[in-house]
C-alpha cells in the first residue's frame, strides 16, 4: 500500500461551502431592505441559507482540515 | 430569462477554479493504471457510496426528472424507488462479491473472464457508444440551463464546460471524477433543496400543493404512485403497473444499477469487499431522498407556474418546455447569490455527469478494446496515457451527440431508450453468467447480441409503424417511457431464452476456469466477524423497509 499525504475530499467540500456561505449571506444582507422581485422575498432566504452553508462548511473544515490530512489513500 | 449579478458569476467562477485546482492537485496521485482508472481501489464506503449515487445525479437527472415529474406527475418517482433501490441493494449484497473478487477493471472485463473476448468486445463497444451518447445528453441539458436562465450562447457553454471536464479528468482520472462527484453531491443538495422548501411554504404544504394541481389540471391525477396504474389510460404516463414492476423494477433498473459500468466503477474503487458491499447500500438511502429535490419541484411547478409547459417538439416562441421546469422554479424563488448557487449546482451536475461518462469511456476503451485487441503488451504508463487521450477524444465526440438529444420530447425519453437498447440485455448476460455455471461463452455472446439487436429493432418497428405499439407495449395508449419499459423487458427475455438455448447445445467452460466468477464456485467471505450494526445486509434490510413505507404513504 502506498503512502500519500492527500487532502481528504471532505476538506475541499468544507472550504467551498464556507466561501459560498459568506458570499450568499453577504448578498442577502446587502439587499435586506430592498429584496428583488421574487416570490417569498420577505423570507430573506439568502441570509439563513448562507448561514447554514457556513456552519456545515466550518464543520467539515474543522473535522478534516489542518493536521488531519490523510495518512494514506485508505482514509479518504 | 434572468440576469446574473456579479456575486452569482463569482460563485460560478469559483466552482470552475475549484474543480480545476482539485484535478491538477490530484494528478500527482494518478500515475499508475490502477490509480488512474480505479482511483487506487482505496476509497472508503462513504466516498464510494456518495460517488456512486452522484455519478447518476447529474444535471440530466435534475432537469430530466423534474421535467418528467411535471409531465407525468409523481409516477416519475418510481425511477428513484422501485426503479433503483432493490437493484442497488442487489448489486451490493449479491453481485458485488463477484465483481470485487474477480478484480476486474470493468463490467466488460468481467465478461471477458466469464465468457471470453467476443461477449466482452460486444459489451465494451455498446457501452462506449452509450457513454458518448449520454455525455451528449448532459451537454444538451446544460445548454438548456444556460439558454433559459442566462441567455448564454449554447456553444460557449458547451465548450467551456467540456474543456474544464477534459482537463480535470485527464489530469486525475477516476480520482478527479470521484472527488468532484462528492463535491457536486453537496452543491446539488444545498443548491436545490431550497426550491421544495420555499415551494411548500408558498402552496401551504403538501395538501395545498395537491389541491392547486387539481384546480389547474382538473380530472388528472398527478399525485398517486400506484393507484392509477391499473389501466394505461388512467394516468398521465400511459403506463400499466406491470411495466413498472417487471420492465422497470425487475429488468431496466437491475440492468442499470448492476451492469452500467459508469456507476459500478465507483464501487469497484472501494478499498475492500465490505466497503464495496456497503457503498451501494449507503447510496440507496440518498437515492430514496432525491425525489425531494427533483420530483417535488416538478410537482410544485404544476401547482404554481402560471404558464403551461409543453413538450420540446411542440415548443412555440414564448413557451417553455417540460425540461425547463427546474430552472423556472429556481428563477421564481432565488435572488442574487442563491441564484448563483442554484446555477452552480446544475453546472456541477452537468460536469459530474460528463466526467462520469468520459472516465468510464476511457477505462472501457483502454482496458476492454485497446489492450486486448489492439496492443496487448505495453508499459502501464502507455495505458495511462491512452486513458488521458481517450478522455479528451471522448469529450470531443460527445459534443456532436448533444444535438441528437434535441429531437426527443423529453430528455428522459432519450435516456431510457438508450438504456433499453444496451443495458437491459446486458443484465441478462451478466446475471446468468454469475449465477449459473453451465452458461457457455458462445451462449453469453449470442444472448447479448440477440437481446441488443431485438431491442433496437423494436424501437425502429414502432417508429415506422406506430400501430406496433399495441404489441410491443401492450397498448396504443402507452407513451414513450412505457414503451421503453416493455422493450427492455422483451429484450431481456429474448436474451435469456437465446442464452439458455445456446447453452444446452454448446460446451461449457471447466469449473476450474470459473472460480471467483460464478456462484457456487466462488468463496465469498462471511460477515460473521463484523458487529451487527456494521453488516451491509442489515442496512440493506432497513433500506427496503423505508422503501415499502414510501410506497404506502404515496400509494
């Protein structure tokens, strides 16, 4: 069995979700007072959905990032 | 048409950059043939399971089945439940040991070990053709998204996305495909789940949605799964329950989930037999939930969209087709930011669908056509290089097939027609070969050939003489999907009959040649040493119970 220090796929998932969460949350806050002409605009879905993405993303970053790189391919 | 803001475009651009970066990062890990074509066979059950179900959850699935749900109602959910779950569990528990223990690279590779080169070459050739055609469908689905939502030039969308897929798959092989499928899994769920949530809030829940549909389409039943299947003319699909149970559940889905190498390849990448058995079981739970983000938006479209959608072939200026229901629902509820995420989810689905097809194509071409028939002995690096070139060539060819898909009433009609040609007969050959040691190499080849040719022949007979539908699909009320189900059933039966007949007049292989390939001659490791909650069979039983409950709830 070969040893590779490969970053787990879950870490990539976490990073991408955090970035997306921040962008979506920011856009939701930016148009809080004047949401666009969409159905149910008053629910401000981008705000709470963006926050949810950040929480999920941070969980995956914390669980699989930093010093927790895989020892080998097997733990991917 | 909707216009994307800067933040939406940034979200899409970040996705493209991320998949390219991941592909180039993984290139260093995909040096040998085992790495490039089977991701080193070292994936955990969870990664293999998510990749297994994601390989099938492309934008084609999202758009096509959402469109089918608008067209046929909740009957489309059969393709996620009875048309998927029993087959996925059968693959994991019954068939996977044979695939895994034989250490084959592919399904045609298994056929070569079991039946010899003729059956393998036939299945490899038909599979290669099918993957290219399917890639084309994915491109077409993508073009629909870009046309409806963004007004982007179709050719620009196709080439940019294809180029990106080509780079990351050619660099990292199945590693890249699997990593991006897992990424795509999260994006699709998180990008699409808001549509049913907001849709149900708007309609006042399930019952509110049903009453709106009844008001919009009086006299038609779009929300019952089984109760309208007693007669062809009682449901929007023109389907009979025998077509769903025997054509879809027993043949077509079994064929797709157990012999379509695109999905089986993901499970073959698992690190051990237990992970390989568990991966489809894990996948089955997610598969059962997919109607939430695919079928439900289609039903909500029936309830809330002000304009009636029509078939692609009947499209007039200003109208939208069935396949556009999901983009229209995204545009209805999503503002800046979320819209970018929704579009990215569809783009990710499209690219993962493409990547899945081209990586499977590269494997089958290299290992099942090029190596056995064109260049038997070459260094491993040569075959990896061939795999990389195949990825690019496969993509270029599949661009041409994108235009073929445009002539069908809905995307799923085209896909199901392809499956009935190639997958249903293949299932007959593989399952007989695995479970009955007497089946001979000549019988395997003849059965597969007869099944495939008869399926294609039935398709063209109905095209030239529509009245033949009453024989092939048992009713003139049968619609395209129903016809596909029956064609699959007949081609499977023809395959089985021919295989059995030829078996009895030809000489079987000696038992010593079939060890590790056939039931009764293969030592399958028992699960006795595993704790009860770690056994794949237990979770397969739980999945079956959930499946039955869903049938009861939506009967």
